[in-house]
C-alpha cells in the first residue's frame, strides 16, 4: 500500500441517487479525514474518523451525508439523494496517530463526483 | 473561525521569472504547511514551518513563516513549467488543518 487509495476516481450520479466514496488509508493508519473541494475554493474539512468512531463531524452537512470507518475495510463517505450542489472533488487523508497535523497529511487522489 | 487568505488568487508568468505568493491570517497557528496540487490529484505536502521567522528552502522554493506565526510566503526563483499547479497553505491548530483557497500558478514556456 503505497499511499492513500480512493475509489472510484470519477463518479457520475443522477439527482436523487446515492453516492458511495471509498478511502483506504495508508497501511497502519487508523485516522481518516475527509475534505471537499469545490471550484475556486480551498479544501473544506468534513469529518474525522478513527476506527469505528466518528471523532469530529463538524464540517459535515447535517442531512444526506454520513461517514463510517469500520474495523475492517475502507472508510466510506455516503451521500444520499444527491443534488447538483454535491458535485465536487472529495479527498481523503490519513494519519498514524491523532494530532499528526504538524507532520502533514497524506492525501489520496480524490473522487470527482458529478451529479447530472 | 480561522481563515487563511491567499494572494494572488491567479498568477501567470513566463518561465525563468521569480514570484512570491502569500498566505495571511488573523489567527496564530502552531505551524503552517504548504501543499502543491496538480490537476486531477490530491495535495502533496511541500513543507511545514513551525518557528516564527523560520525560513526553509526546497531547491528553488523558499518558504518563510512570519514572526507572529500568522502569515507565510512562498518565493519561487527561476520558475519552470513544472511548477505549474495550485499552491495551498494550511494552518495547523488543535482543530486540525485549515486550508486557504490557494494560488493558481501557471508558468508559461
């Protein structure tokens, strides 16, 4: 596992459908962060998860969005009943321990969601 | 809410020229990071500056952290087309990383 793996790279959904974005952290990392990037905007924090726990979801919209990081398997960002405004690039980052921000995060290549 | 303002938003210059981009905030951060993002990819960490007044060099890139740890600058000497990308600064605090909107840099051959 050379880095943070995200899939799919591109996802097209019709309005009202569900979108599932997957993130496999770097080997040994148990902390995952999801960010959303809109055109002409910086990366906006959405949620921070540790294995089986949501630590901080202050950046997550209250409705339609959910995230999980199960004991086994990748972290999933789920968007229900997508709308055009959900079209964006979604990035995942991981870290070995909490408070590693000082050392920088390793980001995946992102999933570009397009809602038509 | 901690905000990071980056300027300029867009910059297009000729190969070989020098440039400086800025990252400013009204908040103090424990450290500040610069990332570079290419189209279709995620941000890649370039440097972390920690101490007020600190200067770090990465080949033709020079990063400086303001004395009050609220602002930073990135200077590129003799820019090359390969430097083209989105440059993001991010402030580190107890809340994690707060990103600016970035500077879109285009180096024309």
